[in-house]
C-alpha cells in the first residue's frame, strides 16, 4: 500500500505541476498573440475557422483541463472512500474482499483518475499550442497532419496501462484473500 501511496503522491505532484505550467505558459504567451486566433482545424491540419482574440477563447483548452482535473480529483476521493463505486469486470470479487484489501484496489483506481488528469492536461496543452502556432503561422499544421492525429493516440497508452494495472491489483488482492481463507469443507 505504501508503494501505491507514494506513486499516487508523485503523480498528483506532476498533475499539479503540469496544470500550473499550462496556466502560466498560456498567460505569458497570450499577451504576445495576434488579434485573431484559430478556432478549428480541418483534416489536412489547416485552419478553417478564426475568431477574435478573447480571453475565454485563448484560455478555453486550459479551462477545460482545469475543470476536468477538478472533476477527476473529486471522483478519486469518492473512490478512496467508497471503493465499491469502482466499475470493474470482477466487481463481485471486490465485494468479497475485506475493507483493507478494498482500500488497496481503491488506491490503485485513484491512480487511474490522476493519470487521466495528466493525459487531459497534456492533450489540452497540445491543443493550446496548436492554437498559438496556428495564430502565428497558419501553415504550420498542414506540414504534419499525421503527427497531430498521433498525439491523442499516444496519450491514451498511459491511461490504458493504468486501468490494466488496477484490474491486476484487484486480481492479486483477490487471489491473496482466497489463499488466506480456510478450505471450505465438502460434505
């Protein structure tokens, strides 16, 4: 459990650091940006819709990242207090575990929420960067549309690994719990 708690603490620090860097970076860059900004990119990576420079428009992806992170932190705390809220394929196994073993699974699930928050922050930072680059050079995106499509795919890998790890922790805890149980007599 200590290993999971340390990992969770380090991931939360990373999550907070990324959120702060995103807000600071966008704040500093928004002062130097032109009057119009890209609002939408087409499949080829070119800007096909523009909007006026507005604070809400420039900070849109940042606000989305902060809002999603706040929601994920709330869900992580709920899962920590009520591990049975976790939706897993072997939920019946989770119900059979004693509270201390459910807490281990719950802590692992909290990691999924934090990793998801980190992924959302990175994705919104990339969207924000695309906006900034599109505002300063409208042709940059058309030179590498495949790279832009690969980013969301690459960001999902850590999330999938974290989800698989939670399922693995549940399986390990359930096996250990079953091994500790006395054999049930067969009549």
